[in-house]
């Protein structure tokens, strides 16, 4: 099935939500004045993306930031045409694949932010996910996380523009780059060892103005750069907590991210950034649990009265509905608790040895 349309009638955030909720697999092509992007999606996960000249930009940035020789990066990309194993292809040429994935994330978020703010452009969706002949970059970003990050950038864009309104503003690094910093932060700190204005930085790095100013603003907030003529920027505690929460989600630490989420919701439930973060954490946690508990697996209880006494009443209620015939997806529908709570309980019972999972036909 293929569908197409314009992003004024069907806004990009709604399109991404539909693709994620439908667990679609295929290719999303986005076109507007800034060019064209293709997102290769597998069941709600963006596995790769492509755009004209993207590989060359990654190679140039890696060399400008003194992280890796550009020709080695391009050689690794050429290797991908012969060997689709991303880890092996980059390792063979001594290139850190994390750098490449991070650049892909930056490109994804900034492109979706630009398109969301512009409110124009066209899209074409097809269930054909073939990447043959495309200059693609590997990615490991879910549609939920992409939507959350891009909307957060949109919400904070007015603050960025107030601080950095013109390209003639000069940026100077106040600290050297370190290996613990994001790739673009390291690149900017390296390039701004001597003062550079925003316009020259944008052209040399080959990124959009919104992507550049966003990262310069982050560095300004961290007191790692000074910008001539920029106002004093105070750290935004909500933005900092959201960034830390997003890192925890990427690392699979959902309980810790949930604590941050609960704290932010209690302090300001009206903040759209917080609401989007809460939805993202829940859906990412659910997706991770379905990776652990196949929806078609049939749980069977293991008799252990002593271990059952350790369960909470609501967990014993869920355990009582396990009958050896219903699969995980049926149990999720039958239990009155939230989908996330049911899956967490089933995963806990499995780890305690109180459940055995059997997959029909195996």
C-alpha cells in the first residue's frame, strides 16, 4: 500500500504517530524546499535514513572535528554496499559507528523539526523498504523518540531564536571538547577554538540553521561557549531533566525514566514537552517488554506457593488469570490494568520463575 499527500493537510507529527501506532514497515519520503529525506522504518523503528550528500557531510564533520579521517568514513560507507553488517563495515575501517548513528539522529530530529515548523512539503509512504542504491545512514531511533525530540526542539525554538537571532554573531569555545560529549558538541568546540560566526559555521558544517543554533544554544546554556551579543542564558531545569530522561530511555532504564516523568508531571502537567515525554516513555517500555514477552507466547504458571506470597495483590490478580491457554496479547486485553502494568507483571513473574512461556508451533 502506498499513500501520499501534503504536510499542511496531514501534519508530520500526526503522520509519525500513525506510522508508529500502526507498527508500519516501509519507506517514508519527505520533500520540501530544503531537499528530500527518506526514513526506512521497521515496525516503528527508524533503521536508516538517506538524503543527498549526507555521507559526505558526515565525513567532512568527522574530519573537521578531528575525530576521524574523512576518507576512512567514506570507505566504510562504500563497504556497506557490499556488507550490510553496519558494525563490521565501520570497524573494518577504524570508524566509531556511534559517531555515525549520532549524526543520523541529529539529521532526523532537525529535519522533522524544520518540517513541523514549516508546515509544508509533501510525503510519500510505501511499504517497500528496499535501500538498494540509496546513500543511507544507519539509525537506531524509534518513531516515538523522534517525535518527542523534534516536538521538544519546536517548543524550545523561540528561546533559541531570541538568544541567537542573526548569523553574524561570533561563537568562541570556552573549553576543549571531551569524549563524553555529543558528536556535534565536540565538533563545534573544535571549530570554535578560534571565534567563528554562526553563518560560517553553518556553511562549513553543512547543517541547517535550526540544527546549528540549537546545539550552540545548548553549549551556551552549559557555559562551554560564549556568543558575542547573546543574552545570559539560564539553564532550563525541565529541559535538562527531559534530556537526561531521553538518555535513560535509550539505555533501556525505563523505571528511572519513569521516576523523572512522574516528577515532571506532578510539577507541571500542562507542559507539552512533559506530556510527550510521558507518552514516549510508556510506549518505549511497552515495546521493550513485547520484545521480552512475545505477544503470541502462552504463559503457564509454575506452582510455588512461597513465591506467590511475595507478590502484591494486583500482581496475584494478574497471575490468577493465567490459564495456560491465553497468550500474552489476550491476557493484556483481559486484565483490567494498564497494558504496561500487565506486561511488567508478566515479565516479573517470568524472571521469578513463576511463569514459563511457550510459543505455539515451536
